[in-house]
C-alpha cells in the first residue's frame, strides 16, 4: 500500500501544469506537483501516525514533549534575535530558556508563558529578510512543505547550526536514542498541525493556494515587524 501511494505521488508530481502562474509563484507547476507528492506521503504515513499519537498519548504527556522541543527551538530564536540586533528579544528569549529549563523541569512545563514571558519565534530565514535579502519565489520543499528561496536557505542553515533544535538532536552519539528523538520530533510537529489541517479542510476551496498565501503573508509580517522593531501579529 505504501509503495502504491508513493508511486501514485510520483506520477502526480509529473502531471501538474499551470499555464498562468501567480506572480509570487512563478514555479507553480513544479510547486503544485511537489505539494501533491508531499500531501500523498502525508496522508499515507505522517497524518495517520500523528492522529494515532494524538489519540493514544495523554494530553499532559503530549504537552510536555512539545514544550521540551519548543524550549530547544527558543535557543535558535534567541540566536537569531541576537544577530538581528534585537537585544531585548534576545534577552527575553534567553530568559525563557533558562526559566523553563530549570523551574519548568527541562522545558516540560512552560512556566515562562504562565508568568507572562511571551514566546518570540525567530529563524534564519527571517534574519536574512531583516538583512535585506528578498524572499525570492515561493517554493515547496520535498517533505518540508511551504518555503521560499530565502527561507529554504534558512532551513538549510538551521539543519546544521549547532544551536538549532535539529542539530542538537543530531549531535547525540547514541544512534537509537537519536533516531527515536528525530522521529518523535517529526510526529510532535505534525500532531501540532492537525487542528490547522482540519481548519484548512473546512474553509479552503483550493488547499494549495490557501496554504501558500497564508505562509507568504505570515512570513512577510514577521520580517517587516523585525525591520520596524515591532512584534508580528499573532506571535504569542
């Protein structure tokens, strides 16, 4: 069944043709094909696993796991706030990490948010935008989904940067533990998108366009807010 699903996805990936792509999506033919491939893989593997994980794992356990990974992500956010010259955000995010890592039992409990220290998402794609690099065309990455040329570079940096959450996991010498954590990270990430996925299913006439436009709008708001010294809407 899995082999048939992937074969069907590969077939679909060669079929999409968009004669008049959107101005912000000149590679729409390729992107729609890659989106169809990702969606097929997701429906065959990731979504069922994430749904099962949500069903059988108690909410407090899921929350603890998500908070630990989120705490690792805050380290990368702090680094990017620092190199963007946003000292206040850097100090606040670093304080969140220290507070959650100690009082929050290694990040299991988000005590920082409970005490009013908001989460400040940041990444290297946003940093490149703050530095003046244009986003480039919209780009759907294999397995990873929505991106742009600029954000794709940022994702590549995040995969190897010592302070990013993925790099922190990949540096572990114990291969079984490392692989288990990578798998858990992927499942946790997908499980936390299930509610958004249900919303898209309900409201979107064209899932691809809806996801693309929402992604580009959010990323643009994040970059512009950093450039102006403000806070992006919805970043709590």
